[in-house]
C-alpha cells in the first residue's frame, strides 16, 4: 500500500492511548460515576420502595445484621444529603392547580383581652427589596418543606414561641398556621378573564398549638402543667 494513501494516515496512532489516564484511575472514575448514579436513583425511588426494602431486611436478616444494613443505608443517605444528591426530581409530576401561602398567627392573652398578631416573619410582613430578593430567598423552600407536616409545624411553632413570647404586655398562648390558597383558572377561562387566579382566597387552619409553657420559659417564668390533649391540636377548618 502506498505510504501516502489516506487509509494509512487515518489509522489511529498510539499517542491517543498514551494520553489516557492510568487504568486504575479510569476504573475509579467509572466506579464513582456508577455510585453517584445509583445514589441519585435510590433517593428518587417512591417512598414505599425503601420502606418495603427495610421491612424485608428485618424479616430475612438477624437483628444485628439488619441494624448494620439500616445504619449503612442511613449513612449513605446522609452522605447523599451532604453532597446535594438527594433531591426529588419530578420533571413529569403533576403541577399544583392552586397558589398557596402560610399565615402564622399568634394569640396573646386570654378571654376578652386576647389579641391576635400576625407574626413579623418573612413572606407575611412588609419587607424591603433587599430582604425580599436576597435575605428571604429560602423562605419559600422552607414553607414547602413543612407543608402538610404537623411535626414540622409544631417544631417551628415552639421556636416562634421562644422568639415572640410577649406582645403588648400579654404572654403568648397559642400559635396557629393558616393556609391561604387561590385556585388557578383553567386555560380557556384565564385567557377570557385575562387573569391567572380566581379572585376568592380560601383559608384553612391546618395546625393550632397551645404554647403557653414555652412562652413562660422564654421570659423566665415557671411553666404550668398543660392538660392532656391541649399541647398540640391539629385541625383543618375553613373560613
């Protein structure tokens, strides 16, 4: 074959292979990529799958082995959380047909002297442009994380009771979470009306907590015993 033939010049040279990383590095990178993809896939499985897997481990393995497997899985998820790989991807999930926001309201005092106060929190009080776009950017995500989660509501309510224990000379008694929402109009109606949301704003009280003890501790008073069933009351009522 002629040395000047194009077929000869198109043959790959050994220089390309020489520029590749060492074999152990390629194997390590492949294993790392497989681990990352597996982690993301595991974290995005329906919640019922990990629960069923844990139950299966309990039924099949000894208590000691089941504990070690569950601890390893927890450490795996913890590492995924620290690395930011535990996000739930819902590209094809159904979108909400309503816009919503929380109003967190505290009640101070008792009886006829009781006063309700809209707590001075981001997203529900007047904020400057700097606060709204720079300081408060995580508030929407935080509200989404505690949405429809009574335990998270109670934890946050206890924190707020320690931050705002008094108002107008009266001690805090309760904190409630009101969910305000407006339904999104159907496309044809939205085009006709030239607006996205319906005019009516609905309000549901989703959580209501008695927190006089937390407020008393915050201002240095001795808390009183709270009757059973009064500490936490989760309700759903419309107004």
